[in-house]
C-alpha cells in the first residue's frame, strides 16, 4: 500500500462545473445549457480559431518555451518589460507556481472565504497554513486581512473581482491595504475577470507594480477571450519574482496552439466588445427578472451572479435545475452562482428557476 500523507488526504478535491455531455449521458436528455464555469457564452474569438487552424501544421514541434510572440504582444499592451511576464497553463498554474516558489511548510497564506478555492488547496498541498478571512458585505475585508499578517505570512490572495461573489475592492481600500503590507509578503491579485469590470472605483493593481511593490497580478485567456479549453493565463510581477517562479515552471507548459490563439485573441477587439455587450445586457436582464421573482443577489462586476436562496435550499435547487438541463454552481447551502449566458440561456435559466423555486 502506498501511504498518502495526511495533509494530502484532507484536501477537498476541486469539483468542476458539470460538463453538458456528462449530464446528458446520465439523464438521457438533450439541449442542456451550462452556466456553471464562467465561460464566454459567445465562443472563442474568430481570429483565434483562424490562428489555430494555421497552427495545427506545426504540431510535430515542441512549443516555444518562452512564448516569444505572445510575450512581445502583452509587453506592449501592458507596458511592462518582457521579463516581467510569466505564462501558465491557465492562471491556475501560476497560482500553483507562486505557492511552490515562495512557501515552505509552516508558512502562512491569507485568503478570503468564500473565494477561489484553488488557493487553499495548493497551500495545503505544500504544507502551508491557510489563514481564512470571511468576506465582509460580500467583499474582501482587506483591513482584517492585513491585520492577520505575521512573520510567517508569505502570500496574500485577493481575487478582484472575487469569485463567487463578483464583487470588487476599490482603489481606496487597496491603497490602505498596500500601505500596510510589509516587504516580505507577496500580494497576489487575481484578476481573472478584470476585463468585465465596469465600476469606476476599481483598483488599478498595475500602479502598485509600477511603484515596485511585491505584487503578482494574474489574468487569463479563459474568460473574456473565450479560450478556457486551451488553458493559458499570465502573471505580471517584478523580474526577480518572475525569475524565481520560472525556476519551478515546466519548460513547455504552454502548448503551441494556445500561444497562437492567445496572440490572435488579444488583437480581436470586436470579439471583446461583443462579449462585454452580451454580458452587460445579460446582467441587466437577470437583475430585472431576479428582482421580479424576489430572489436576492449580489450585484456583480464579473460574468456571473451570486444568488441567495432560502435557508438550505441551494442543493435542492441545483438538483432540480440539473434535471431540467440547466447546469449552475451550488455554493454551500444557501446560495448558487450562475454564469451570465446568451440571451436565450438567461431566459431559460429564469424560466426554469421560476418553476423550481415555487416547488
Ligand atoms: C478567480 C479565479 N481565478 C483563477 C481562475 C482560473 O482560471 P484559468 O486557470 O482558467 O485561467 C478562475 C477560474 O474560474 C477564477 O474564477
């Protein structure tokens, strides 16, 4: 028997959103919709698809381990040096790289709850200690988070906007937080939904990076760029931080098709604008109809909405929606998270929800 260490045995495995094919196979139904994983409902950028078709001819070759063209393109658009960027197999991998690079057993990482669950999983996997700070008014309580920093703290995770609540932290809150963070702590600002934000108070994390602060900013091609299936994300930080993480990174972690698609998607302003428009319209539609159903929700700056339900009804409502071919995400006993979809998907969600909450 292989012995699995206790700190691995006690990790709660990540439960991904149920794939449509799996649901339909299990229930013998067709025409289901998935609003569970905050994916882009309009599909990938058409320019990316074109680049992928062309790129297929070179699949016999290893990818470019440095992601040269994508690095150049991003360095230009972000106005940072090429050596201040790191790529990951999804921003998930960069979270893992940061933890594996900077945390040793017994070190502490501070994060909010509920927030993106991957932070705590990886910290536990390397025998770090998770310091969990509950959200306040559905937003990161940055004051409390900074007060929990000790000599053992190596990382602080801030998802801005936060998943699952879609809330942001403001410039004023972040300024106050950053003023108090000591030198030896790396602040990881996870901006997976950055491009969707409309709130003018949203904190510009790049300004801290430009001031030379210890900050790692994460973004992804999985959400607004519609390339979740290709797995590619990026991080921006000072060159020393990136160089340290590169020691841990696998040499060919970004496949060649993902690199080519990402370069094309970055330039596809039309696709970006259309995605934002679909999201904004969908958001308004869902707000209006949830209000009409007297269902409470947290206003969002992302492409999903956190919905409150009556006590302990969330698992039931998730199941009932599933049986009717609508896949959303249960969030404990009292809430669900729904991705903003295409107009017809949003309509189907509301209509199904109406029948389900009445039960
Ligand atoms: C807050 C947040 N960070 C990071 C990720 C990881 O995204 P990816 O690995 O696809 O870039 C997600 C995905 O849902 C997320 O919600």
